[in-house]
C-alpha cells in the first residue's frame, strides 16, 4: 500500500516562509526551478499573550519577572505581548489569569540562505530618470511585462513623498541602486541578536537594519531603484527598512522571521506615516486549537487598516489550493522510496499567513514557461502560473511576475556580508568571521511570490500618489487596471489579473 507524505512540508501547528523559491544566481547561470517551501515549528521559548481587554496592565512586566520571564515585545494598543523565559509552571499560571484570553507559542518563518555570487563588471552611474538604461535592465523581462517602461517614459517615476516599508531582512542602504532612497532615520531593526552582529562586524555607525541576508535588498530595489545596476518599478519612492527576519549566517543567529517582530514592525509602520508595506514573508500553519495566534493577526491588521496603511503580501510558494486547503504530497512506495507521483490532500484547518489576513492585497506569481535563453530571451508564455505559487479564488487579489527557471526576477543584493572563518563559538562575542565585498556591481536573480509582491507594492505606491492614502482606493485601482487573465473575472491563479502599471496610471 502506498503512503502519502508531504513532499517538503511538516504541519506541526507551524508557519513557513513565502520568501524566494530558490537561491539567487548571477547572470552567468540560470537558477533552478523552484520547489516547495518547508513549514517550520513554532518559535521555542517565546509565547504570545493575548489580553481580553485589548490593553496591557501596567504591572504586567513585573508579573512576568516574578514568574521568571521577560517581556520581549509589548503591543499595548491591541493588548498583545510576547514573553520568554517562562517554564511550564509559569506558562500555566499565566494561562490561568482571568484577564488573559490566550497564551500560545510564538511562530517563526524560516528563510532560505542565498548562495554566493560573483562580480562581473563595475557599472557607471546612470540617471534615475531613465531606469531603462540600467546596466542589467536587459534581464528584467518582468518590468517590461507589467508596462513599467511606459510609465517611465511618461515621467511616472514615483514620489519621494510616498513611503514604502520593507518588512524583511533589512536593506543595504549603501548599495548604488538604493543610495538616497532609504529613509534611514525611520528605519528600524526589531531583532536585537542580529543587531549585535551588525555592530561587531560592520563599520561603526552602520544602521542595525543593514541587510545581512539579501532577501530584503532584492525586494526593496524591485520597488524603488536608482537604475544604475538594475531598474526598479519606481525610482523616487522613499523606502523604510524594517528588519524582522534573522539572517542565520553560518549559525551565528537562527534564521527566520518571528511573528513578534513582524507584528511590531507593522504597527510601527502604521504609527510612523508609512503609506504602503511589503510583506514578502508568510506561509502556512494548522490552526491552533485556542485561536490565539489568529486573534493576534486580526487585531494587528485591523489596527493598521484604521491608520490607512496598505499591506501587500506574498501568496506563498507551496503550490497550495487556498480555496480548498489542498496540499501536494509525494506518494511513498512500500519500500519507503518516493514514487515520483504526487497527490492533493486536504488539510481543513490550514491557515495562510498573511494571505488569509484581513485587508491585505495577496499576490500570486507568474513567470515564463520557457525561454530560448533564460537571461536574454526571448521568453515564452510569460504570464504562466509559476509552478510554486499558491492559488485560490478566495485568496488571490492579483498576480505579478515572480519568476521561474526560464526567467528570474533580477534586482540588487547586499554589498557586504559576514563570512565565518573558523569553527569557534556562535555567539556574537565568540564567532570568528570577517566581512567581504559581495554584490557591488551586478544583480541577482531570484524567484518566488516574494519577488512578485514588490511589483504590486510599487504600483500601490504610485496609486497612493494618485488616489491618496486609502487602502480601499489603492486596492481597487490595482485590481481594476489589471490584465484579466485565465477565467473571466476573479480567477484562482490570477485573482483580478496580472498587474499593469501603465494602465493603472491611465497610459
């Protein structure tokens, strides 16, 4: 009798990333076809505490300290806190408190480490007014597909008066393509362990939100770029780096994006004048029996909506039918070896964070089905569903280019990285490492719904410029102007369609 086994999923009441589906490659070699992401276990040792009153008592920190714990994050306006250091008795005592509705484990979203890349040739600075002249724009089929060059030709380059928060691994604000576009003063890191790495290894004065992993820089420079090495959808929109994802560099820190940091960043953005945020993290977990995590998600997203923050999220990379909670699984033979066959299995309690979260624009990924040359084209069936992309009529708002092995999404990567040089300890104090130059003058290619979302985020920034700070108007403008693909109307793969920047701008 054949067995069914999740191809690369572990449903343990957990969350997975919807980050890039495969590692970056340099232009000399195309990347591999993306595969399924992995569902991870909840964050060990940290609990989310949800108060019934949507307020945190003034003596809460003292009460947690008396139980042997520490308050790691307090989201006072919505009555949620994250605590660590409690033993089983402490957690039980907390759960027995009549003022507290839920005590559950925090969740963490794992990140895929990028591979090393090589320098090619130094690029001469070009004008941000002509993004199409970027050195490696010829790679960027994805920007041409959504009509971005038509917008540039019409002078629609975005406004520095519109701010986009990149909730991710941080930003390399020193990169040529990002220099001057990042509001460093409003940028923040929500990860003290990662801050220690930046402080020790990077030059004095480096902002803690500096990107040590690459994901955030790639996402951010897709939204806005100076157009020196690679173009972005816009070139004048202001970015704010909000670091919530640990890099996990060579074991120095544990890779992943704790929900506590992500929620804090969302509320910070809402409270500090950010107009749009890109959330290219998210994933799947089985619903908790108590519902505390889902209640926290709802409170956070209601809070940011009230403050007119538009939130764009990636749909996830598991090729899951989000309408019916159907996951592809591998068929395992009697000998314990995969047969190569897959089947769809229903998980009724599945929850997609943050695609099932309220008031979000959820983005699926498209990409070329084939190409004569993956870097120079021509590319064929460019609007095909990317094989990894989640889908579902009830979940997907719009689609955007996320890339495939036949054509990846190209954007900037960090100029510096920390490299381990010995097998010494792995705390910031004992880690033996060095900093080397990395991505100085070439882009990297990635694919995933993480790469699709920032195309929509950039369009949302352009719509804020046109329609004002209104999530409802911004979302409607994006959907109404999309190219209606697949089934007429709302389609399971494309939602309202694949975005069209030029049409949204009336061009």
